C-alpha cells in the first residue's frame, strides 16, 4: 500500500473552505485515493473516492493532479460539525478489505 | 436500511480473561473487516472475512481471532487479555465489486469499547 503523508492538524472558521492535501509519491497504477471522516468514539465514514482529475459529491470535492502523487480534499463552507479527523488512504481493489489508516488530519472548526 | 451493528458497545474485563465481540453487517454486505483503534497506534487492521473465509489478516498475535457465519455476521475473539488490548474495536462491512472484492467504501459500526483492568 502506498504510504501517505498529510498534515497533523488544521484550523478553520465556519463558512470557510478547507483544503487538506495528501502526498502519496509511491502511488501505483491500480491505486485509488479514498478519504474518510471520523468523529470521536465513532467509526470512520466514507467521504469520497477518486482515481484521477476531479471528483465531486454532495459533501466534498477531490482534486487529483495528472501525476497522482498528491490529492486534495476540499470541504466547502465548513461548519462546526465538520470538526473531525480526516484520513487519506491509497490502495488498489485487492487492498480495500484491509485498509491501512495513517494518523489523519485533525480539523478544528471554530465560530 | 440498518447500519452496521456492534455489540456490546462497552465492556470491562480483567487481564487473562477472554472476550467475544459481535458484528452484524449491513444487509447484503458479505465482506466484514475488523479494526482496533487506540490513542497510541491509531486505527489498525485486524482481519477481513468474506463468505465465511478469512481473506486478509493484519499483524496481530494469534490471541486475536475471528469468524464469519453464513448470514455474514461476524465475531472476533481476544483470548488472554492484556492491558494493551484496551481499545475501540470497529467492524466495517462493504459490498463486493468486481471479482468479489470490496468496493473501497467501508461502512463502520460505532464500535465496542473494551477496557482491560
């Protein structure tokens, strides 16, 4: 599984856009990029997944440059309830049953 | 649609005892994975089951075991409990995609918080 590097923490104010960049220099051809969100004492929740270019859903956008060595999760207009840990994971379909979570990024949103 | 259900939610054991945790996946999901989460080690993969067979295994000692039943429900067991086994144990289920593989979207339960005294 490709190793990922993401910031330990990020602070933001309500209503701002939060962008979390994840580095994965050793990403393989078959690897996808997946982001999860976790609140305290709860299991992680799937946010978004992509392979290349841009993916958008009702919650977030995922930007992946052509070389795929990094990716950016964008959370538009965050609210207090977006305070959570965000995990970036990279892997191919054979590894999705055994996801390896890193330390994640603690995002704190304040009024 | 009911989510992933884990029982019990909280439990306290003493060193040397054993514990069994249960997980009921989302209806129709045949892949079930287990994770251990501690403040020091973060989220660590324990094992994955698919159609009653262990498909993947993490780097945990043999005291940690699991199984999956024909209805996809899964149990994990930890024998000879140690203080370091205190953790939140999370179960996740997923739909299989092509070739029976997990699709990359795991649905997690709320976990079973184990405290070992």
